[in-house]
């Protein structure tokens, strides 16, 4: 059955079939050709929906949608502008700082790229930024969201690998911030090359304090999530529900710009996004059943252990596989497919599952701004109205930063294990 999956799944993707439907089509074809009962597929589709921790996903998505339904985005941009706008390439720095903060609210790179790209790329254009550079900054900085809690991909990895979501959240925070700082250095270097001026920042300490106060509710969101989980006050699902209540309180009571219309729209958006994610989760469950039934993870682990003499070589091979897969599959689907396969290999070489989770998410995140699929790359290029090739050329130093960060996380366990 695995051979049929390997043949049919890429073929369907090549014909532009959506990932979830390609998974379902390949699974159905494998079961039918092997004479297996199709009831297995129905059972596997239903099974993952009965997971209590899975409820964390729609509630975290809803919390992010509620926070971004009002004027929070405006306060975020103003705060980031006052914080780093005075440096050379200030609006590029604002994009990165905004992504770090936004990541603690949405947990979604796609939502980040769309929201901040629409807000910042037109401003960067007026300030003389090359459109390829503006799109490049937005497409790569938005992927910081997949490391900073509440990260949807980290939740998915925790579910498929039985790894503590709390540990994954805690481990992803500092690397996410560190990568953000490294990207600001690249933007500063790019700004000097293009002779981009600092952004004019109006107001002094009083303006900064005012905007910091307005942005404080969002700045506290990741602190609230991490603190509540770390001290065992609530489970990830309970924290997600509390995050929705927190977002409603902020929008209705503090900002006073969240009405029934905005709440209804946020619920609709959450339903659409959750439906897309859940369809991929359900479809991948069928594939996982076939892989498990034919002992594919165990055979893959045995093959890699026999083929490579040193653990560092296996880790390098895993990174290369994840980088390649990430350029063709969306991040959630890739996590769900590769997670069960790589867990056994990681355990065989003594790799901590938290470290493996961050390796996987970071590798696959690079695929979000790498052709041919590159979701945040295409979103940013569309907003900037610039060819993909122009954006990719500007992305080269950003790729270097991402690859260095990936190698550090892969080979320095102290960065991810606390």
C-alpha cells in the first residue's frame, strides 16, 4: 500500500489537487487496489476528531481572529514603529517586530503575512523600499509566528508525537525572538545597501508610553499562555478557551471596538480555517494508519541507522528531507505526514522530541517563502505586485539566517531543552 501512496499522492499534487484531497485520493486508491475494506478510511477520518487537545486549535485561531478584528493591528504597527522605526530601514524592522508580537496572538504565519503585509508594504513603497525587498521581509518575518506561542504547527506536532505542548511552546519562544533579532540585522544591512532612510517617528517618550500601553494586551498574550501552561494552571485546551475570553475582554472592554458584527465575522473566519486544518488532519490519519500497518516508520528508522554511521549525519539527512518536503507541502500537512515517520528515528538516535519538533517546524517554515508552493511568498508578492523571482533574489540573505538557525537548533540541544 505504501508504494501506491508514494506513486499516487505526488501525481495528484502535480495535477494541482488540494493536499487534503490528494491524501484522501491516494489512501482510497491504496485501500481499493489492495482489497482492504473502505470502512477503515471512514474510521480513520472520524478518529482524530475525538481528541480533546485538538480543541485548542480552533480556540487559539478564534482568539487571534478576535484580537485582530478591531484596531489592535493599528496599535501594534504604531508601537513597533516607535520602538524600531528610528533605525535605518525602520519600516522593515517594524515588519519583523510586528511579526514577533503578532505571532503571540495568531500562531499562524499565513494570517501574519496577510495582515501585516497589507498594512506595511504600501507604507514601505512610499518610503522608497524596493518592492521585492518589502515582499521578502514580509514573507520571511511572518514565519516567526510558527515558533512563538500559541503556534498551531507546534500543537500539531505535539499531537502526532505525544510530546508535551507546554514544553514545545516554552522551547519555541526564545529561538523565535532570536531569529527575529537576526532578521532585523539583515534588514539593517539591506537598508544600508539600498540607502533607505530611517522612518520619521513623531513624538518622544510620551508617545512611546501611550502606544506601549495600547499594545500591552497583545504583548501579554504569549506571557499569559506560557505562564498558565508552565505553572500547570490549565491544559492547552483550557488555555485556548481562556485566550478567547481574554480576547473578548480586550476587544469589548479595553479597545471598545469589537461588536457583534466583528465577533460573527471572526467566528466565520475561524470556522473556515479550522475546517481546512481539520480536513488535513483527518486525511493524514488515514495515511498514518497505512504507514503504521506496514511498519514504515520502523523500516525507515532501521534503514537510516544502517546507512549512516553517525547521529549527526542522520540529523542532517532529516533536515534535508524536511527542507525539500516543505517546499511542496503546506506546513500543517507536512508536520502531520513527517511527524510519525521521524519520531522513531529521533528516538533511535537519542534526539529529544522537543528539539525534533522545533527542527521540523523551522525547516518546514522555510518552505513557506520558498518556491514552488511558498504560501507567504505568494501572498507577499501579490500584495507588493512584484514577480516571484524578484522577491526570491532579495530573500537570499534571509535564507542564510534561517539555515544557520536550523543548524543551531539541530545540533545544540541547550537551545531547545530547558
